[in-house]
C-alpha cells in the first residue's frame, strides 16, 4: 500500500469552505443514537436468547440463527449499504435505515415462531447495513474542523467500543425485569427519536446527479457474496470446528469471491470499492489495525460472559453490570484522552499505547481461577482493556475516513464497519475454537487422572469441568492478547500520518470535492 496513491488535494479558499452548521452537535446526538442502536443489537439479544429459545421452542442447533441471521445480513451488505448512501444521499439512507430497523425490531419482538424471529433479525441486519455507514459518513462530512472532529470522533469511538458492553447490560436489565421481547422493542422508541432528530437536524452535502457513481452490480454480487460466505463460515466454525467441510467450503469460496472482487474492482467503470481507498498506506493500516483489535476484544466479551454466568454463577443482570467498568473506561479514554490529544499527536502515538494497554489487560485475564475473583482479577483487566480500546477507536476511525472524496465517503465508512464485523466474526470463531479444544483436552486428561487415583465423584467432576473451562478461556485470551500486540505492530509500521496542523476541510475531501457542485438535502 502506498501513502501517495491519491492525488494531492486542491487548495480550498476560506470563502469556499462551507459554514459550520450551528445545530451540528445536536446532529451528533442523533448519529450517536443510531450507531448505539446498531452496535448494541449485536449483543443485547445474547443474554435474552435462552428465554426466547424456551418460549419459541427453538432447537439447540437452530438457536444460533437469532445471532447469525443478523451478523450475516449486516456484515454481508455493508459495502452495498455504503455505496447506496453515496448514490442516493447519506441522510436519505440514514432515514430509510432508521425506519426499516425499527420496523424489523417491532416484527421480531412480536414474533411467535422461530422462523419469523430469524427473518426479523435478518431484516435488522440489512437495514443496519444501510444505517451504520450512513451514520459514520454523516459524521465525517458534518465535522470538518480538526478540534471539533476530535471531540465528535471521541464520542463516536466511545459508542463503537462500548456499545457491545451496553448491549449486555441492557439485555440483562430488560430480560430480568420485563421479558426477552423488549430487547427488540427497545429499538422502536430509540429509532423514533433519532428519526425526528435526523429530519430536523441533519444535512447532507452531496454531488449533483452527474457526479454520482453508478452501482457496480457485478461488484455487489462478488463482494457481498464473499463477505456473506466468510462471515457465515466463521459463525459455523464455532459449533462445527474449522475442519468441517461446510466451514472450509464457505471460507475458501468466500476467499475466491473476494479475490475475484478485488480483480474486478481494477476494471469496473464505477467500482463498488475504489481500490485507492484501501491502497492508501494509512487508511489500509487503519482498517487492518481495527479488525485485529476487534478480534481480541470480541473474544473477551464471549469468554467473560460465560465465565461470569457459568463459572461464577452470576445472574444475567449482574453479569451485564459487571461490564459497566469496561464501558466507562472506553468512554473516558475516548472523550477525555483521545479527543484532547488527537489534534496534537500523530495517530499511532495513541493507537500503539492503546493496543499495548489492551494487550496487557487481556493477558491479565489469563490468570483467572474458578474462585470468585472479580475485584482482584476481572475489574483491573476490564479497566485496562477499556482504556486501551478507548485510545484506539477514535484515531483509527479518523485516519480511516480522512482525505476521502465526498462521493466515496459512504463506501469508506462501510469498509470501516466491515473491518469491525469481519474482525469480530473471525476473532469470536477462532478464539472460541481454541478455548473449546483446549478445555476438552484438559477435562479429558484430568478426569482420567482422577479416575485412576481416587474415583470420580460429582464434586470432583464439577470442579474439573470448571477448571477446564477457565483454562480454555485463559489460553484463548492469551491468543487474543497476542493478536492485540500484532495490532500495535501494524499501527506502528503502517500508520505514518501526522497530527492535523490546521482546521480545514481540505483534510477531509479528496480531489473530487467542488464546493460549487454541492447541495444540501
């Protein structure tokens, strides 16, 4: 990847710069609400899943589709959603995404069959794929002043990093005090507030019709098909294992489709994903660094949820609240540290220490035991991981979305979300496989030893199973810590961008930017 792959930017005189919208900070609240809804929906249903399974009589083999249907549609359609935003306008796509997401959530909450719930979750993912890239691209085009952009990205980064943990907390609260259906119904009032705010507060500068890109149909089929295959393969790797023929077929097929997609993008007249977006050294490094960081973080969410509920016996609500310090640390680091330093320091001087802190926090979790150790082990680790991820999210998203032409801002934002989604899917599946295989080997070996020495009593068996489970978690989290160190290395070696020197929209728009051809919706 080359840091000089894009043409130099034209100078933009002060008279040509668009004036800042006086209501832009209220607009940020609207964008933040929508992003929170999309992010927390990836985890809010997890805690409610056992209750939904009992009520709708799902089999153990089918229950995963409540999660998989959402992740497949969301991860597979993100690139298409981003390009649609560039074609018809980010505000319009944002509004359509909000309405569709709310309707799909209401349908899922009212579902009385498992099939209807699966379909509603897929619709949520599809409309989320419209909503998420629109939200991020609206943020990048609304905040062009360097200092204001830092604050806005600090808030957005806090939501992107803490939304999953907030989902676990809300899922526990709603499931325990209402019922599982409210984990879906809760999106309706949130979407309604965001919709009213979007119609009133958000504006969308976009090129005239003649300057808009056309839709690359072949690219849609190849790119979205490849992403769906990869995400589905990773989802199936958790219950089936990586050597299963279906998993191998999906992953290999997805890789082939994505390879053909990359080849086609070099020849398409109006590519779905213009390759200069990912060829840029800093932007490509940011995408890779984000994917690696999310791989380690999402593995921790999975294991700590099971550790707190299965090993320590926490209720869903208590388990959700146990993640509150992590969320608080992410919010603090994003808004009070990253937002203040981003305009003064090169991005990698925030990303690398953040990744090292997160790696240290994950490594500390490898010392967990079956004895209750929340205050001594879990809490300090969560604070370290939260502070680290809070330092990462804001600068990595800023680097990924800076210096992009307006007509490519939607697909660039979609690529950011795709990196998160694919990283989370691969990380969860890979680390879960490591954990389960390691746990199985530990339990088998220790039960044989117990049988040979003094016999297996129920207490001994329960103890060995818990110890084996925690041992597997520890080994997998150690791998997650190593992945986070790799993320730090990627940030240090690839991301060479300097701190912004002046508050100018010239850093945000590529050579296609022409203030005389822009209009607001």
